[in-house]
C-alpha cells in the first residue's frame, strides 16, 4: 500500500464550505487510470485532480465520480493553490499544467489566482423541448459552445435561482448552464448555474470551464471585456473574468479545508 498526499480545497471562495470543493492528489509517479477513477468515485466530489511533476511542468488530469473530463476550472485552481501552499512552487512562480486541453498556466496575485483558459465560441440553437422540460425554465435565448455545452439564457434571476431540474431527464443531454443578466444594483454582471448529470455531477457548485463560454457570450451581450460573475448554486462562488484574445482569464480564490494521506 502506498500513500498519496491528499488535499480538499474549496475553490472560487475564501470561506470554508463555500465555492466548489475539489480533491487534489499529489503523485510521485504515474498510477493507472482505473485507480484514478476509483479514487474519484471514493471522493465523490465534482472533481478529483491528479498532479504529477514532469520535465516541463506538471501533468494534470481531472476525474468526476464517473468519467475523466477534458477541462476543469476549479480543479486547476485548487491544484495550483496546493502547489503554492506546500512550497512546491514559490508564490511568484507560474504553474504550468499539461492537460487534455493543452497547456494551462496559472499565476497568483495576492489572494487571487488567475487561470489562463481557452475561449469558446458558440452558435445559436433551438432548445430541445425535452431539455426545456427537464430544466423547468423558459429560455430567452440558447447557444451551443465549442465543447458541446449548452448555454440557456433566462429572463431574470428569480427564475434562475428557483429552477429545479429533473436530473434523470437532464442526464440525456450534455452539460447545461443556465444564465441571466444580474440585477441593476448587483455587484455582478451576470449569474449562472451549471448542471452535468451525464458526467455524474447533478449541479456543479462553481464551474470555471463553463465560463470559457459564458464570458465571451456575455462579453458580446454586455459589450464588456472585463466582468464579475456569480454562480448561484447552494454553495455559491465569485469569478473575475477578462477576455484576452482567444483566451479567457478567470480569477478566483481558494482555501484548503482537509489535508491528509490517501492509502491506495
């Protein structure tokens, strides 16, 4: 039996038990994919991240309780946070992660952590009637992003917060984010919620990857390149966003709530 350093980090928040919890496992050597999936199922969090030092940075992979995924914002933020917190990287060093979505870089500025992520384009769609029924909402507009994720714009925050999807029905569709413009007196530009029951995650508390599409979507709609977003899950989380060419810069905070050893 070997021991793997293990951390549980609440991402996109600096308050314990808010934001999105991610498990981070620091590997000394590669382990089988099957074992990574078993560990993620055991953790039963939206994502478990596996970090392994390689010649030109760190390999980073993310697993939900049921599948490996291509891109994860809160798992990346949590992984960089652990590398700095544990002194593996100096606070002024950039974290460089080799992932299924290519090279992702992460930098730190005081209490904020900035992710440099791809910007997704999107195309208008007509929402499937079954999806509308599953979500229980009345879409104003809908688009499909490069990663196959659906963005469903709603008329107001009341409908967004009150939405109670039928996850058994929604499991038949790709990941879905519902979103709307924030109220006029809000500190946020837009808010959202994100669902991925087909990936084993009914509602993801705070989803960095969905903002790779949400940021450009609202940038066009609001005619802004810098925005502040809130994901209105039960836990909730705040993201600062900036459009930078073909990239989206996503900023958030993080706090470690559990440290220990994983015995495998």
